[in-house]
C-alpha cells in the first residue's frame, strides 16, 4: 500500500436528494464542467481530477504479474466495521483513469455510503502493463475484489464503465467473487468490423503503431497491439444469469447502440436503465446520475438485488433498440 489518507472532513454530511437543486446548480465539488478539446486532453492525462472525499493510494498485484495503482475511499468504513459496509470496485473506460474528473466525482459520491476502490486498469494512469481493452483486465478486477475482501467487506459490487464493463463481466464469468454487477455503456457483443463511426476511429488508432505511440506518450495509455487480441467471448454470452446486475445504457450512445444494453440485461436478475440523454460512459456521469446510482447500489446491497423502479423515468422502453447482428456467433470457451 502507498500514499496517505486524506481527511478534509471528519465525516461527510448526510445527503438529501433534491433533483430541483441539482438542476439549478450542483456544489462545486460535484459540478460537471464544460469539456472542450483541451480539457478533455488534460482529463485523459489525469491532470485535472482530484478527490474531495477521504482517500489514499494503494498498490495491487494482479495474478498475471501486473502491478496496479488504485485509489481507496473507505467511506463509512473509517468509523464502522468494514463487514457492515458494502464496497464497490470502480472500473473506468478506455483512455481514462481513477483520476479523471468524472470518475473521481463518481467515487466521491459513492463513498458517502460505500467503501470504494477505484482502479487504474492496466496500461492506464499509474498502473503498469498494457491495455487489452477489457480482456486481461479481468485479472485487475480479481485483484481489487480480493483486496476489499481482505479489508473485511462482505458485499462487493463491480461497477464497470464501457471497457470496465467488459472487464467486470469477464471477471464474473471466470469465477471472481463479486456479489453484484453494474454495467454502464458496456458492449453486449464484439463486431468483426466496427459498426459505429466512433468505434471505427478507435479501431484505426488501435491498428496504427504511430497512434499507439502518441497515446502512450501524450495520454499515458499503453495499448497492446491488435495481434495480441485473444477474441474473448461476447459479454452477453458469458454474463452470469443469476448474478444481480444493473445495466445502464444511453439511448443516445454513439459507440454502442442501446441494443447492447438490452443484450446484457437478459439475465434473470438483471435490471435495465435506459437513460434518454446520457451519451457514452463518463459523458453521462452527471451529479444527479451519480446520486441515483449510489442510492441504487446501496439499496441493492441491503435488498440482495436491484429493483426495476430504482431507475425512475429512465427505465422507460428504449424504442430504438438494435438487436445483435446475425454474425454474432456464440463462442464455446471463456478467454
């Protein structure tokens, strides 16, 4: 473990949900800023983000030998028995880190009622290794869950965003001991050829050695080359059907249409929130959404599962769902 425990306040004030107040103006610590190109670049580098809740850095060691950096926010476990405090492993999306403002804001909000371990996935932030876009990252999830279990937490939820969603699903599918999943803007399947323009752009950068070099130097993102891609099984094919799962997907997601979210929510204990205006991944992590998600995870830990009504109006049928393509072949083994 490294770092120190930052304690700007002895104990956080209780939160009172007030959507009208949120719409009028969130506190400075939670407000989502306008994000131009320069700000997005600095956010991706981890330059601008900071936590306002008590936290410390710690190191994790994945089973395949990769050293990882994570931010631990103990939340109520600072003054309560960890066994009574549910915990969350927070897994960011591609080209992000625990320090990116949207994820720091979400971790701060979650830590009001939960213990949080926000991980820099391999190849990102302060962690070693190379990103495999959610495949080998299952080892990162396993290391984080094991750390929270060792801390004494009995209930652990894996919360993955985009690439982090894929990592969470593959971890659960390979036996990592999580009690629940939250999957935000995650893919339900992998297309042989990218189906949306943002994915086509990412695909071109991934296949370009020069683009990968720029990402490594400018954004501190180290991506393994395409030749190392192991073609993991589609997330919707391996997601455990009996695991409490909350799937959150934007109707306006430009990377993965809402049909991906529907594919992930086919399990017996899955609940789907379709957000009318959300965008993709961190774009939707507004203060209001962070409040709502934190309440849903806390309630699910107490009740043993997510409830349909927790999403409120955003649980409305998507209408413009996109079904998996005919070329979506179920694979037979877990990568």
